[in-house]
């Protein structure tokens, strides 16, 4: 394409548009003034969603990315703006999310010089290195198209994880002849043919195969391939928390860690797809002699815990399709459906004993269509839901991954709603977590994002309080909270709101809120809840804190 005289900011906006970016979540500031002026010119094709805090920009980009499969783009000022967004970028990193973070810088002539310019932090690139798989910095406007192209290639290939671009303000406002680029075509990695054949032969010989599927299956859009392979093998699919929805929980082969522990321990072969494989290898334990096949887009994950019998580096979708094709025509396996249904029924009975979490989770599920998106914060009901609430569609059950970032749900749900404007989106939080991004009620109202927020209010950081009560002899400290009137607060922002107390009332309130097609908040007054940790911990519903008991020094 012929060179054009453009500012760095114009080159950035046009390059993003050429890559198919339609939404940008951002918060303006002085180093980004030229960028937002360029965004004004593109406002009819590239929608800017501005927030009240930088943390929300990256959470919204993450929610957008994980529920759509597209790249979520956020823009923040340097220094404190980037640092405010860092918790959300860490969450996106943990959840292998396709987020592109555009961050400002100080004047390029002063980077790392220690002059004390506004928003300057030393080695900002080192901060980004801890939160992204790749980052680049523009030195002149003509650098911008190639950097955007490289960023989009990196975020769309291999294991999805955040990438970042640093744009100094002098680069954003300088005019230079710039050549815009066509977007690169990304072909999914198909896997080594010899390894695929070896894996297929192992699967063909296995009598009790189990598939352990993680978030990488969802990131690759490989749910149809997963189901067809599982059905061919009559293999139960145990889904990690981040991988739930790859197979509908209505399917007999679909399992969580509650039933999955025993299934894995009884297997003669375990196929891990798009997963860190932590639960089977480090928590449950693999049965002696069982073969292990690992499939992952990230070579580092293949043998992180142990060397597998077969390791396949490749994207889940083409790899699973190839395995299915290699196994096509194999003799039909004896059905395990009756056995697996019985296991699931027994698990449901076990989980139903945990009240009131089970009743509240059932009420939420009953009020929603199958494709509704729930974004889960850290609260007692969502802890239960990680293994106890049915999930019927891919990319509809979103959480903070191993980062466990309290307060992430509301802003993440707003981003999910931007990417899925015709679908119901719920944010489920406790009173402690919801207050982290409560200011984004203004963002929700201003941009007409019809998220329904459910706030379970027990006047405490409930999990911390219970731990202090049960494990530390009731020595309560820093766990009890003073809250606003959530209903009055939401209404003050122009958000519909009501207060309920029972699961039946909650189900009715959700149905009414969804029927209204407007932003809404439902406060649920609750008291102490049962302790689900003994079940959800081993089942994979929470991530480990320590590798073992502390040493006595």
C-alpha cells in the first residue's frame, strides 16, 4: 500500500481497524491525547468504551476476548495507568486471554532517564514482560503498522496471552510517511504427524480412556472436535474450571472434578488437552501404568509436571480433528453412559447438601437460557458453582483463573456484554468483591450495557471470616465490612435494582431483570454458608496455595 502522511496515533488507529478491531476499552490522559483525537475520527467504526478506572479497561478487554474469541483491546496511560490495569492483565495472562494492551510512555527521549516526568516509572517494559507474552515499543510513526501486525500475530497464534505496545506521546503526534499493512493470516498449528499417529494408536488400544480438557480447548474453539472424539472413544471428558462448557453438562460424557477424580484414577490412558494438567498430575494422582498424552499450543506445558508418553505441540482444534480422523472406523466401544449418569447423579446429591449455595446456584441456572454468560467473582456461591452449577455452552462460564482476582467479575462482565450484545450476561459477586469496581456502574449506565449484577451481601469478606472463625479460634481481623445500600446506590446511577433474600425470589428477580433489557442489580442478603472447600478443593474448584505443608525451620 502506498505511504501516507500520518501521525503515529492515526497509524495506530488505522492499523487496528485493518486488523478487525471494532471496540477499544480505554481511559484517556495526557500521554494519550493524540490517540484519542485519532479515535474521534474513527468513532463510527471503532467504538471507544471509556471507564472510571484503568483496571476496568483491561478486565473489560479480557471479558470481551474470552467470550468472543476475538482480540480485546485496552488503552491506558503509562505508570499508574498501566499499574492500575496490571491486576486485570495478570488475570488475562492466567486465563490465556487474547488481550492487546496499548500503553502510553513518557517522551521517547526521556525513557528510563529518571527525569521525573509525569507518570514515569523505571523500566516499564520490565513490568510488561511479567504480564504479557510479548511487548514492543514504537520509536517513530513508521514503526507502528509492523508493531500492530506483530502484536496481533503473537496474540492470535500459539497460546493466547496478553501482548502490549508502548507508544510515547511524541511518536503519537509526529507526522511521517507510513505504509499500512494487510493483516497476517494465522494458520493453527496442526501437530506433528508421527506424534499424532502414535497418540491415535495409544487411544485405539486404551480400554478406559479419559480426556482432561482445559481452557485451551475453548480458546481454540475446539468443542465440536472434542465431543466427536470423546463419543468415538466413549471417553468421559473431565473439564477444568476454566474449561467448563466445552461439552454441555447435559451430555453423559461431561464431568467436573467431583466425578473426575475417580474417573482419572481408574483410567488406563489420560489425554490432556489445552490444560496445565495440575489436578490430575499433582492433586489426584495418575494411576500406575496409565499412559499420558498431552496436547497443548504451548511447548512449555507438555512436560511441566512429567514427561508424557506422547506430547503434541499444536492447536487443540486441528489436533483433535486429526485424532478423530485417524481413529475413524475403529470398532464401536461398549457404552459407559449408564455408569457415567449414575456417577453424575451421585455427585449432584452430594453437592446438594451444601446449602444455601446449591439452592442459589440452581435458582440462577433456572432463570437463564443455555447461552447466557455468567462471570464469577470469588464468593461462596461461585465457589460452589465452579463444580456444582451446570454449564451448557462454550465460553459462557468465566472466572479469574488461578490469579483469583477478587473484584474482577463486574468489569469483566461489562466487556463480555459489549462483545455479546444480544445475550444475557450476569456478574455474580459478593459485597466485598463488587466494591472493587463499583464505580463502573457509571460506565454501565453511560454505555447502556445490560449486565445483571448479583451481589451476595453478608457484610464480610465471607471466606476470610469463616477461616478466621474455624481455623484461628474466632480471632476476627480485617474481615468484617460496612457496605452502602446497594439498591439505593445502583438506583442513584440510573440502574434498576431490588433486594431479595431467598433463592425463589432471586430466580424471579433475574427473570424480570432479563425481560427488562436494561442494566440491573440484585442484592441478595445472606448469612453464614456451609463450607464447600472439602469438596471443591480436591475437585479443582480452587487453585492451590502451597505445594505441601510448611517446613519447620
